[in-house]
C-alpha cells in the first residue's frame, strides 16, 4: 500500500538514540521549570497574614492562563524560526530564554501582575521545545520509529513533573516558605544551562554528524518516499507558511491538539490542588501520589509509541495503524469518570485516595500515549522542511485549548468553594470525553492517508 514501509536491514548504529536522549533531557527541564508553580499554589493562595501572597483561585488560573496563552501564541513563530535557522540553534535559543526567565521569576514580589509578566516571557521561551524536538525526530528517525522516539522524549514531561514533586516541596521545607519558593525557581532555571553543554557537544543534523555511521544514515532515510538528501540548511526550499492552513491534515492536527493538550495542562497545574481539597493532603503528602501519577504516565508515553509499531509489523499501513492506536488509546481516559466515586472517603476510607489516584494514572498514561502518536501524524503527512511550522501551529491550538481549560478550572473551583468535589467532577468529565471527540474530528478531516506532496 502507499503508506506501508519496507522491511529494512539492521540499523548499523544507535547514535540516533543519543539524540533522542538529548531531547528527553530538554523536555525534562522544560516541564520541571513549568511545574514549579503548581506546587507553589498553596503558598501563593495563602492569606498575607500567614506569610502567603493572598491570591484567589482565579488569580492563579490567570497566571497559568497567561503563561499558556503566550506559550501558545509563540509556538507558531517558534516553529517557523526552527524551520528557518535549524534545530540546533532553534532549540538552544528556546532553552536560553525560558531558563533565564525561570530564574528571574524568583526576584518578583507578591503582585500577580508581575508574576504574569515574567511567566509570560518564560512561556515565550518554552514555545520552541516541541517544534524543534519533533523536527529533530523527523530528521533522525525513519517513520517506523518516530512514535517510539517521540514517546521517549515526550516522557520527559513526566520525568520533569516527578522531579518537581520532590524538589519544590523540599525547597519549601528546607529553606522555609519565604525563601523556598525563590530557590525552587532558581535551581530549576539553572539546570537548563547544563543541558546546553551536551547539546552543542553532541548534536548536529545527520548529514553533518561525523559520529553517525553510513549504515545508520541510510537506515534513517530508509522509508520508500524519503531518500537521503543533502542538508540544505536555512537556505533551502522555503515553505509558504499560510499555505499550510489550506490542508485538511493541518486542521486535523490543529483540532487534535486543541481538544487534548489542555487536559495535560490541567493535570500539571491542578492535580496538587485536587488532592489537597479532596483528601486534605499537605505539601509533604503530595509527593508520593503525584510522583506515582507522572511515573506511570512514562509507561504510557513509551508504550504508546510501540502500539503502532506492533500493528505495522502485522501488516497495517502507517496511517491506519496510527489512527487505530489512537482510537484504542482514547477509550482509557474514560476512567476518570469514576474518580469522584472512588475518591469518596465515606465509602472507601483510607483506600479512597489510592483508588482515585489509580484512575488518574490510567488517564495520564493514556494522554501521553495519545500525544506521542498525535505528534507523529505530522511527520507521517508533511515533508521535513514543514514539520517545525506545522508542529508550531498545533502547539498554538493546544495552548489555546489549555487557556480554556485553565480558565474553566479557576472559575469552577471559585464557584464551588464549599463543594470542590463538584468542580472537579465537571473537570474530570471534560477530561474523559475530549480524546474520543478529538479522534472523531481528525478521522472526519483525514479519513485516508494523504501525504502532502506539493509544498
């Protein structure tokens, strides 16, 4: 079939997985920096009289929404920049910006507006991570391995969240709340500059990488429709950016991201708040359940990338295997419909928290599996020189979806202050249904494999 792939020989090397490891490192730092504010919410929202900032839930949702909005708004431009200057400089520039403003966040007072301003600039920097990473995967991996490679580096979003679950509470306890929140921003922000050393030392495009064997280079370009080509760099063929919006494939990715990215933002920023209000957990007690949730999600990210590989080995064409995998995955988030039932302390006693966390684990693992495959639909459909731009467009739509979810969570938790269980019931309902709806929209837009060949 048109979208099947050849049974290739041995890869002849594994340097591409070192590159994947670098992307895992950068994504871990990305989400570690991003996750800090979720563990500081209790401090930010504590009364001024007790040493806190006196924010409301809506203030906190405004902070996360502005960050998400600027992150989303810049992803389109970031994708274009990455396509223009290349992955090496594009990802490095992105990390320098977000790490710098991550550190600067420690030197802002209690005013919401000041935190919003710095966090918005931080979001602008973070916007380049995924467009550059997805483009790097398309340059370094054949199609059959891209979902797995994407799943591996995308698991950095969980690793970063897991590290934050221990690091931020430790800073608050070890340094005290008044200094601890500052140290959390400083320590996490500085880690990005360590990554830069390894990135410039180990990374270059395949055609320029002297550590890459000829056999592995041939394997990377072994897809039928993707023969080895010279690295034309920034001076190569340009893609008319606005032309991308004329393709159904772009809108399928746009809607898939819009419908589901915000769900992950919700888990990142609001899971600690849910566990506090539902089960009365302290900052110290939050460490283990949040660590478990993001740890389990790693398996979803990595195994989710293997599902289409298994189906392809059984003879299914690439696009059919990808979409079938995503349909199967979209069923699992329905587990969170039972979260509030299992989280009923009167019915399940001390086991309630564990049961509720279990359902959330299933949903977050499913999200990461979905995300790994959704990103890979771009490299399935578009030529490599357009991947950064299309990924940026999708990240923009996902960010806008994230703004909607953040504002909804803030409004609901303020509206149901006396009964937060009601607010979270509605939020989990949205989280449960979004993936199936997204899959149906994507399938309606692109029912069959249709690669873009006229860019």
